[in-house]
């Protein structure tokens, strides 16, 4: 029985060794790269190694059942009780008698635990602030306003009642930077306090991302001067700072302060008035 038992112990040890190596691979991939497929493969092999090791251990090294004992109305004779106690004493600690698998299991669990510290450390370490990442867009003071082809936009390029999608220069096509230019009658504007000088010749700029679910707000209803989100029918009042007047959106579209550069093209005078896109991450 010694030979088969030794082979079984080696098989269990190999399985746990594979789990340990896979955990090391996971940690190395986490540090050296950001390939999620390789990270997932490392975890898969590590846990698979543990599962196979435990299964082999239970199948080949632990006492096998089923154990059925008939219930007898009488007390067993003393020799039988002594034999039973001796049997239990011999097999009471099967884990302590399998040194090699036990050590490899300790190694695999230890290495896997150390590998798990890498993503935990990333959560605790100072990194990109989620609030800052959500609020940050390429719009900056002095950034030229360009269309989707990268051409600078002048106030005259926005027709009365027309809508033009624009981006900051050099970032055309960036989703969270998309802004709508709409020309309205300046006398009709009722913008929030402090935004009186955020428009140019009646051209007002709002983020194109709906504050409900992030859909593009690309439909302008000229008759009511409202922007409509086609996804969930949220309506925004263009004249009143793009505040929501219908639908599930609860936050106004962020506004972009506009100015005119030395060459007569539109430029941003600062960033958006708030984070663009859906507000699910906000506490209020």
C-alpha cells in the first residue's frame, strides 16, 4: 500500500504545485500587463489546481466509505471496542500523515493569497479618483471648437434653429466630449446666474450626453426649443440652462462656456459646468 499511497500523494502535490505556479503567473501578469484574459486564465488554473488536489486527496488519501454500522441493542464486547478505538486512533488525523500534499497545499494557498493582495493593493493605493475621472473631459479654457471632421467652427456656421455637434480640437469623436451648439434668440435665454456671458451671438453649448442613461441627445425640437433624448424621452429646456422638463432625467445637461478666439472661431472659456453623462454615481 505504500507505493500507491506515495503516488497518490505526489499527484495531490503536483495539483497544488500547479495552483501555486498559476497564482504566481496571475501576480506577474497583474504587475506587468493589463491583459484580462491572461489574468482570468491564471485564476482559472489556480482554482482548478486546488479543486483537483482536494478531489484527489479525498479520493485516494482519506478513508473511503460508505460506512454503515447496524444499531445493536447491546454494548459491544470490550475487545471490539478496543479494536475500534485503535482504528480511530490510527486514522484520526489523516491530514497530518500526508506531509507532502499538506505542504504543497499550504504553499498553493499562501501564494494565491499573496497574489490576491495585488488587486487589493490597487483598490487601497492612491490612484485615479473616480469622481475626478467622471468629471474630467478634454474641454479646457482656450480649446478650439471643431466639428466631427476636425474643422474649426465659427458662430456663423450655426444656423438659426440649427444644431451642430462639436468637439475640442484634437479630440474629435471622443464620446464624453461631444457638445451640441444651438443658435437661439439671445433675448429668450434664461440661463442660471453667472452664465450670462457663456454664449456667443445666441449660440449656446450643452453636453450631448443625456444625464439619465448617457444616450446622445441629438433631437432638437425647434418649436418648443427643447432637446429630446430618443432613448427614454427626456426633454431639456435649451433656453433655461438645459434643465430637464420631462422624462426620467433629473439633472440638467452640463453647459460649456463659449468665447471667440483671435481668428474668429469659437473657443471654450472653461470646462463643462458639470460631469457629462448619467448621474447614477451621484449620491444626490
